[in-house]
C-alpha cells in the first residue's frame, strides 16, 4: 500500500529548484534568511517561551537561556563569519599539473530535512536550520509530535518569516515522519534517540542520502578526591537537573572514587537544597517530566534499580509529572538504570577504586555523547583524554562546552555521527566540491597522451 506523503512532490521540487536556480549561493540571500530567522525568534519570544513551557514544563529563564538566546547567538556567529567560512579554499597544484589552479568550493546540498526531538524543541530545530540556511540550502522541518504547541507555532511562523520557497514545516508523529522519510532529500539532520536514528539512516540509505545523527546515550561523570566536593557537586547538580535531566548531554551517572563518595553525596544533597529548596516540588526553577509515559518510565527505573535512594525519590504524576531530584547509590552495573539512557532527574552514583576502573567501565559501554571529569590531577585528566572516546570531553563543567563558539558538537558511535554549530554547521551541510582550472594551452598533458613510446610502456 502506498502511503500518502505529507509534503507534496511539487513543494519539494520547488524547494530544490530554488537551490539549483543559484539564488541561494548569494551571501545576501543567506544573510536575509538568517536575519529573518533571528527576527522571528526575538519578535515571538513570549509566544515561543509560553509554548515550550506548556509543552515541556520548563522554567521561563531556562527557555530563554538554553533555547532562544542559544539560537540568536548561533545566528549572530554565522552572520559575522559567513563570508569567511563559505569562501573557496585554494589548494596548491603539483608541478605535473602546472599551469593551473585548484580550489575547494562549498556548495549548497539542496533540500535538507531537519527532524527534532521534544526536549529543546526550539533550539534543536532552529540551530540546525540556521546552519542549513547559512550553507545556502532550503529545508523541510519536522518538529516533535510531543511538543504540539511549539510545532503549531513554528508551522505558522517559519514560512511567514523565511518564505514558503525556503522552508516547509511538516507536523506529525510516526506515520507522517515515516512517509516523509520515503521522499528523497539531499541531507537529513536528525536529533533524537539512537533507536529512531537507525530508522532514519535505513530510510536515507534507500536514496543514498547523507545523514547527521545527533543522538543520546549515557554521559558519564568522574569525580575523585582531588576536587572540592561542594564546587563539583554544584556543577553536577546544575548540569543534571537543568530541564529536569531531560538534556542529551546531562551527566547520566557519576563514578566517584570511594574515598570521595560520602563527601560528594553530602555535597550533592546540599546543592539540591540550595538550588531548589527543602521541598523541590515547590520550586519554580525545577522543570517537569514531559509526559505521563516518561514519568512512569523514570519511576520504574528507580524502583527496579536494585540500589538505595539517598536523596529525593518522591514523585507526583498529577503535579505536572513531578519527580524530585533523586540520587541512587549501590546500583548494580547491569541494572536498567545503568544501561538505559535516564533522561530525567535521577542520578546514580557508583563507587570505584580509581580512575582506571572508571575508564574500564566507560570503555565497556557505548561511546557517550559527553564525558565529564572532575579531577585536579593531571595524570588522571590525561588518562581520560587518551584512553576514552566520546563526542565531547569537558573538565570541571557539564553542558557549557556546547556554548563555546568554535567547538563543534556531535557524537561518536552510538551517540551519533557528524558535527555542527558555527563553522562546523556550514561544513557539515555543504557539499565540498573540488574544482580544477587548467588552461588548454600550453598543452602540458601532451606528455601522457598515446601512442606511448616503448620506453614508457616498459617503465
Ligand atoms: P525520538 O527519537 O523519540 O524522536 C525524535 C524525532 O523522531 C521526533 O520528531 C519524533 O516525532 C520522530 N520519530 C519518533 N519515532 C519515529 C519513528 N518510528 N519513525 C520516524 N520518526 C520518528 O527522540 P525524543 O524522545 O524526541 O528525544 C530524546 C532523545 O533525543 C534522547 O535519546 C536524547 O539523548 C536525544 N537527544 C540528542 C541530542 C543531541 O544533540 N545529540 C539533543 C537532544 C536529544
């Protein structure tokens, strides 16, 4: 049975035609689209913030900081560097090819499909989209079905600000996305789970469409006795409980050396109370779990953990899916809590004898999206740098490596492929065409034309 495509062929063809018309090569066209996207975010800050708050239940300031400001800063970075980052790169010719010249030209790929998740529903659609436009592409954008208000708002605003010739928004869940993935795109930029990442990559293979997969997983955090437990705990608590732990690069679990374990647990409890008060359910600064299914999944993860809850644990599905910041110890390494991505405000803390044991545990698992190390010891830091592989590595602070202009962001292995943000977005979303200019005269290639002299044949 043929499924009905949610985006019709004529619309897709029009999006592709705009790119092949050459208009999008023009840097002014790209600047105008980036500026329009920027204006859209700023002019509809209130409505976007409210939509995210209603869909995901995150605090007002978090939406501004981690979604809207993030997008605006990325656009500003792209605008400031567009000419430099898209300029042709000259390449020297070997003597055999002279006279002549060569360069690498970054070309738009065509129509890029951007599929986003629900946890940062604005940022994770518009930041890739900014890269798509900066590279001179047009886009089909598919927001998550779990954030219907954001999806409806973007479906109204994006074509209005960017033009229906530049962007199409497809709203829908699994059936709509399945149908959409049957279409031919020139690149697919997917952010979401490894499970759906596989579905996307399988569909892309039908058309040999290149993919960027920004996936998730369990990002480990290592702490040893060389660091101040209070300072480390404040950073970990902030990174873990921002957006109620529903952040792809949130510290998923902590591996702490046993000599530092008790001090860290005490400091974690202190930081949670400092940030969210004695009763976090009454804090305006703690987000909620996105829906009842995820709430149930998290409660079951804690109940089946085989460990001991030493902080939090209380939950109330009727209070907008509330789950307290929770710390669990003595969790067996094969418990679901230590094998599934948690994606919620639950932090397992596991004792290890030393950094080498932590490296062994990390290397026995899928390659993570982020790895956080809290140690003042140089040899320990080097051990993690040389003996582990992860999408990103940050010493002393979670999450904020994403906001360093110039640091590309992406996963490796199970946490994804490809990278973006800033220059990396333009490189990822462009075709790198090799161009050679060779004058016809003098005809320096004459030396390799047949008929080949006998001495050359035997050489
Ligand atoms: P998800 O994979 O369930 O959904 C992502 C998108 O795919 C949504 O738009 C959804 O509608 C669509 N989708 C869902 N099922 C599909 C199917 N069967 N066929 C086609 N499309 C389908 O992910 P999510 O729950 O929205 O987000 C959470 C996951 O995303 C976590 O694993 C998290 O770590 C990851 N994530 C990664 C990053 C990153 O930048 N690497 C950022 C945020 C979230």
